[in-house]
């Protein structure tokens, strides 16, 4: 395995987590795809490539764009609510979701679209100067550009800026440990609760994602929330939602927030209807009945599903209108003012007031 952190002469960035096979191919050890590459070949993610006798990351320092978003858009509802987050991604993905809602970025094979170049220090400085509480690695999965994300995280932490990974959690054990050691929060896509769905619609498997969730809960201090995109006829049955909710309650505990979000026809599933709001409400009701304390609905306007409720007395603690916070009732200690119950999450004494804005940002900085 090569752990070098210096750029190659050609400008590509040396990748980590790989080894050479007996037949001369190089195997990528980042994720369970275990891509085995000849000279010049790229992995399934498209951005990790064999160059000579090494693995390189071709998108280090290159982004598809930067924006300042509300943290609730990641979605993270219980990680410094109302704060702003500097968001960016690169290109490529290690999953092949037929329903991808960001397919123009995640499935891009056009490196020329990565026009924004920025060093880790430039990104951290931009976030700090803009008053962002955190930087999010999002739009495509940061697992595939882990070296870049980890270096950005180090630069952010040096300036007191926190880091967020928006990820499908499809990653091997060793890089998982190293990657999440640099993260303060994560939103993990739990795309369904059957391996059949994962295999047929994403080209991957369920168990590694469950392993990531268990690892985050029991072996890290990363604050994480879960998102499930409900697709009509594919992963929205009562049976599957009950099984998933029961697993979360048993393996992760009742305080991990769960977001059910709405699918819209896109990519390779244009003929599947959009998720009706009633499906999200039904799923939320099931999850709450199964013992989960914080369950949200996404991509629809639903006050009950936007609100953070007290786990003790069921009074509204944080009332939202989409991404706008209308009421923030937590005490300075993150407790309910009515019954004193602790709310799970990371909170400031007051909520941020960034609102629902989305602000594109230009960042100037060297690629490496």
C-alpha cells in the first residue's frame, strides 16, 4: 500500500489503500468493489486510476463547484441547526444507482467540468471567512476522493471549522477508520433494507453500509443521521420500513435521526412515479411506532416532519419551514425547557439564522 502524500510528476495525486496482485494488476482497497486494474485503467468510480505501478486520484484539488448551503440541506437537522455549510464535490461515484438524483455530477466522465480548483487551505480559509460552521463533502460521494477530503478536513480543523461527509458509506474497514477520524458529522444514505435492491439498483451490497453505520455509532464520536430515498414500488413497503426501523433501533439506538425523502423520476428510472407525500408520512409514522425518536420527511412541505420533537414530553423543540428555523426552544445545555430531557445532537445556545439561501462561491487556490 502506498501512503505517499506528494503529487506525482504528472500532477495526479498518489492514492492510498491499494496493493499489487501476483498477476501484476493493482487492486484498489478503498471500497468493496475491489477494482483490479491494468496500466491506464480507471476503477468503477472513474476517478481512481492505475498510473505505472501506483494508484492515483485524478480529481485531487478539482471541484464541480462550491456553494454555501443551510446545514439542514445535507440533511442534518441536529448538527448546529440553522448554520451555514460550505459544500462541494468532485466527479464520479463508486455506486451505480439507477435512481441517482445527482447523476450529472456523480456519473460524469468529463474531467473538464471540474473547473474550480482549490487547495485544502484555500477551502478552509474560504469557509472561515464566510462564517460557515462547517464544510461538507457532498454532491458525489467523498469516499472516492477521500485523500482530498481528509486533507481539507485537517485544514478546516486548524481554523476551527467542522467537517461533514454526505456518503453512501460503501467503504472498506481500514479506509473507513482513517476517513471518519477526520469527520465531525455525516449523513449516510441507507438506500433500502434488502440486498436485492442494492444489487439490482445500485450495483453494490447492503452489508458494508450497515457495517459503516454500526462503526459510526459504536466506535466514533461522529454525529450522524440517516437518509432513505423512498422509491414507489421498490423500497417503500410497510414490511421493509418496519424491518429497517427495528434494525436501527436495535443496532444504533433510538436517537439516530432518520430522514425519509421523496424520489423524483430521473437518470435510468424516468418512468417511476414521484414519491407522494403520503408515503413519507406513512413511513415516518411507522418508524416512530417502532421506537425511533427523531424521524423527518424531506423534499416535501410537512411541518410535523420538519420539526424536532422532545423525546420526553413531545413538545416542539425546533420548528422549521423547509430550511428556515421558525422556533428554537432548546436551552443552552441542549435540553427541553418543558421537561428537561436531553436532545440528541450538537447544538449551540442559539440557532443559526442562515435560512434557506444557496450562495455560489468562487474559490481561488492551487490544486495541490
